């Protein structure tokens, strides 16, 4: 009997150790919040009601591996005041009401979080395999693919949205996002972010369906640098090496997941084309002629788009940057033959991590390709391009523009304050903390560069301080002197389009003794003497 009990104890212990979270994936409570008594009276945020139930005794279970059908209703009144009790307030504005498919999503954001993120699709009917319904949600353009991010290990609740807002002017496409509050099967689940998914779409990535020959074969394609945890992926032929040129013995190549088209939909000609195109790009980067504008990497990728990716990952010191959740896409050659990028996943950014130096403010994230102990290393692409003086000059010039536009000190401060005030205005933050105890849960790891965090206000204070230190270090590395061009920021909220000399020739950086003409995107210009 004793041996039998010991065996049971051993099995239970092992199961708890190897699967502390995934064992609960099929929990019929759908990961019900710690405090199930929290209710919404009134809020300034949109309220999203999701109902998986088909009768009082039949609560449907949300899974990670496949989707189930549910109903979704979004309340978003024009005056910005929304009520959780829809019976007492029956005449509220319904932003959307209809069928959706829903499943859990994410890797660390799922396994290490008590609040799970969702992936949803809007449907015509309750058939999850049936016709999708492209709809406008919360003033975001029509589509049927949506993501509900669940800020949990981001105690500020704003890191993803902050990054998207700061970077939006520089990319062809950045996901739109809206904070909201979620009620699932009658239980309050806290603050979520309803967000567009980086995907093919009329108002998202401008991608055609590829054909099988000619120009149609060349696009469009979307790939994501990520893990090898999907059944089908493409592994780079380029073997990553350490700083001494010695190949790594494990996880030594880049993994590409197929996002558009899905692997199951791709024809042999299309797979061969996009794999070969990746090979050619990496061969050009690794070649002796990599700096050559005709033979090198500029033949295959858009350097400004990759600079924008680099500056976004660096200013946020995103530990997942470059190596995970990094989308690259290619249109047809007749539209644009070069790979471009967009952004995704910044919950472990802006100092919010101990691992991989994420809390530091004085290092380059792209150099994490030389950290052997970390899985899924940073692609060698950016390290290689930083060996090209032309690329470095473009990077510095772009940073000059960033620092006078959305990355100016004042604009960053105002953006953070605006996002925070939106979450605090009608008690959403307080309700969210009541549900998940954001500052007392065991998941919270100490971040050395942050002061002890025990309040939301301290978290925001730390975030602001970290960003100031990070940007000051980047200014020094990239040659930006705010005191020299402070007068440019007096043009209120104008976005700079470029810098020119007095002959009208576009210049990439400031000469300490030059005259500069600043051209704004609204067409206006201003002369400036760089003292």
C-alpha cells in the first residue's frame, strides 16, 4: 500500500513539474480569474462580452490547438461612457455583435500568464470552418483576423500599444490596437488589447496571393522568424557563428514560419521560390560584395524598413526582438521586389526582463546573436549590415528624424501619460488588479534596473526613467545632440519628411557647420542653421 501511494505521489509530482500550466489548458473554467467577484459598473473603455455557452449547463471549453465557436458583443458608446449592466442600460451602442471562432494563442504569453491571450475570427455563422466575416471593430478597418492581447507580465499594460504608436509613422503597416475590458461567460477578466493581426489584408499588409509563374510567382509572401514548434517551417541554410567564427552546435540557424500563404496552401513552385529567395538574400549578406548596392543585400531587402525594425527593437531593448515574432514580407516584383518588415510583440521590452540583459540600457540587442546559451538566436543580418558604413549612416540619419518626431522626449512622455490616464480614468486598472493582483503575484520577477515595484505608479515611473536612460545612450552612440536641434521641435506635432541642403539635395545626417532645410510631410519647409 505504501509503495502504491508513493507511486501516485511521484506521478502527480512529475506531472505538476513538467506541465504546470498546460495541464490546465482544457480546464472547464476557461482559466477563471483569481477573483471572480469583480464587476464593471461604468468604464471609459470598450467592453467586450464573449459567450461560449449554449445553455446554462453547457459551458464550452476554449483550447489552444483549435478554435471553437462563441458569440461576441462589443459595447462602445459615442460619449465614451460604457456600462457593464446591459439590462439596466439596454440602449448602448453596439460596435459589433456576432459569431466568432476563438482559441488561446501565444507562447510565453500563454504558458507564463494567468490571463490568457486569444486569437479570434469573425464569422458569418457558428461554423468555425465556415465563411469568415470581414467587419470593422472599434474603428479599426474591416478584416476577419483579430488578436486579443492579455497584458499580464507587462504590469504597465501599455508596452505593446506604446511601441505601435511611436513606430507607426515609419512603417508601411503597424497593427492598430485598442485597450478594452473583457467579460467571458459572465466573469470579468480584466484589461485586454483588441488588436489587428499582422496579416494579409486590404488595410494591413498589401499582399496578393502568389501564382505559379512569372511576376505572379514573386509575391506576395509573409514569413515570421520564430520557433521551430510548428509542423512545417523553413530552416535557414546559413549557420550562425560566434564572435570567433565558430559555428554553434545547437539552434544554429534561423527558423521561418509560413504566414501567407499558409504552408498547407502553398504549391511546390511557391515554396521553392520563397525558400530560394531567402537563400539568395542571406548569400548576398554573407558575401564579400555585401556592401555593393547592385550585388549585395540591397538587391533583396529594403534597408530603411530593416533600419526601422532595428531602431524599434533597440529603443525598447526587446529581448524577443529580431529572433522571435519578427515578420518579413515580400510583394510581387512589379510592386516592390524587396523584403520589408513590420512589428509585433513588445511585452518583454522597455526594461521588462532580466534575461538576455533586457533590463540594461547600454547595449545593442542585435548583438545577442553572439550569446550562445540562448535558444533562437538573433539573425546575423543586422550585425552584418552594421559593417556597412552606408547602412550605419542611414541608421544615424533615421534616428535624427525619429528623435524630432514621435521619439522626442516630450512626445514619448505625453504618449505614456495619455495611455495611462485612459486606463485609470474610470477604474479599469483598479479592477484589473483586483482580479489578478498584478503587484503581489508570484510570477513577478525582480528586474535589477527597476526600483522595487509595488504600485502601478512606481511601474510607470520606472518605465519612464528606463526609457530616458536608454534613449540618452542611443543618442550618444548615434550622434544625436538634442541641444543642437531643439528649435525644430517648436513646429507643433509636425512630422519631418526629410532634410535638404540649400541646393535642394537630400542629406542623410547633420554636418556641424551646415545649413539645413527641414521639409515636413504637410509640404511646408523651414530653414535651420545647425550651430
